[in-house]
């Protein structure tokens, strides 16, 4: 049976699992096998996952290029495609925020070309640009929509006030905030607002960058960006991984893996339509697909939250302050 949810006011029909492509950014994740990732994308479609997330910043265009290679071989309307704009890239690979109108238009054209498509379903502002007048940004997004280059637009990594202010000027009907059962900050205000306004919400990093997948036991070391991430170090890493492993009997009760139990629980929040999961291999997307449509009892849902309520790990950085 097809697993689809309506993505808020956009009306897009999307899978509860969204395929995330940040893993194609070597700067963060090291080199990945393009063959494996293309195979995982094909597997996603076979498993009824139709939602794909990327950004021009992931690998400075490389993730979009690989996704474009995949899209060239499939029916365009079998995919709901989200990508993002924010950075002005210098020839030396340095970058700075730029949501000026001319730059958005130029980046949109470049994304369309790399993605080998003539429209983007969901175009997101990757971060908030303090120098860009909100009316101008909204007018630019609306113009791209009217030209048929994008179907809907929204934001990522915005605070509630930044998002509300943007919505005064334009139909920003989608949001991509960071959220996991280790990082519940947006539950206090952002998610209730999205629910009340019927905003489409696709949360990112549901497995806390791999930490909640159940494969780590607390002794591992990392060579990618996680080697400098506080949740992946020392005592805190050991505490979190032990808490995740402690959920194994509950996962067994549902016939799910730890990854699937935690992803299924994450998707239970009524404001969240889809979770953008980071994928490197066909097996990883198959495991994520197995979480779709799985019900967790209310008492178990709160037991998972309690198990993962570990002091000091719920907040690492300000969600609006990161750059990718
Ligand atoms: N808007 C934004 O600013 C923003 C920021 C970050 C991410 N995103 C989007 O959200 C996506 C997901 O974020 P994330 O990469 O942080 O996600 P995540 O889903 O929390 O973690 C992904 C990592 O988990 C591991 N993994 C995945 N499936 C697994 C499985 N079945 N079993 C065991 N391990 C598994 C992989 O790393 P290992 O195998 O190496 O452990 C993978 O790189 C990104 O790809 C991107 O599209 C958006």
C-alpha cells in the first residue's frame, strides 16, 4: 500500500521518509560511493519513497548533480524534489550568505540545470539572511513560482520569528528544521505554529547524524565531521549510545530495528509530515522505509523520550546559526 502524506498547505503528496543527500558533501562526510548512493535512490523509489532533499551547498553542487543523474532516468512526476539556496560561492570555494533577488534567480537556474529538470517542487531558503529585505525575497520566490520554475517555497533553519515575519510577505508554506528525539527544541513554539498554520514540515537529522541508528556502541571513533561533534565524544557519546541500546527489547516487541523504532516514534509528532534521513547505501534506505506506517503505543513513545532525555545533549548549536 502506498505510503503518502499531504505536505501541509502545499498539497504535495510525499512519503513520510525523505531521502537526504547531504552525505554527498565530502567536506562533512568524506568520499562516498556514488554507485551506492545512486542504487539507494533507485531502491527508494521501489520502496515507495518519492521525496528527495538536496541543496546547492551539498558538495558545492555535487549532490544536485548526482541527484540529477538519477532523475534523468526516472519519470519526473514520480519524484517530489526539494532543494535550497543561500550561499554565494567564491571561486576559491569560500562562501557568504546571499539571498538577494539576482542571486536567488541565478542559483535557481543553476540548480535546475544540475538537477536536469525544468521545475523544483519545493525551493527552500537554507538559512536566514539578515541583509535581505523580506519583501524582496518573497517577491523573488513568488516570481519563480509564477514562472513555473518552482512549485512551492519555504524555509530551513529559521527561528519562529524569522519564519512568521517571512510569511507576512509571501506564501512560505514549508519548513525544514532540525529535530530528533535528542533535540526537541522546536517542540515549544515552531512545531505548534506549523500545526496551526498547516505548514508542511520535513525535519532533518532525525537520527541525530547517525547517533540514534543503534549501530554505535560508544567505543567508536570518527574520521568525518563527527570527530569534532560533542555528542560523539567520550562520556556523552557512551551515555547516548547506552540509552539507545537500552531500547532494544522495545524494538524487538514491535519487530523493528532500533533505527526503525526511533524513526517511527519521531514521525508520530502531528506537526511532522516527513523526516529527511541521511542515506549512503541501499540497505540504509531499506531500513528507513521499514519505519513508514509503523505505530508505536503512546506509553512506549514517552518511554523512548524519557530514555533519550540525557542532560546536555539536547542542544549543541543554535538551529539558525549553522552553515553548511
Ligand atoms: N536544512 C539543513 O540545514 C540540513 C542540515 C543537515 C541535514 N539536512 C538534510 O537532512 C538529511 C539527513 O540529515 P543527517 O545526515 O544529519 O541525518 P540522519 O538521518 O540523522 O543521519 C544520517 C547518518 O546515519 C547513518 N545511517 C543512515 N541510515 C542508517 C541505517 N539504516 N543504519 C545505520 N546507520 C545509518 C549514516 O551515517 P554512518 O553510516 O556513517 O553512521 C548517515 O550518514 C541530509 O542528508 C540532508 O538532506 C538538512
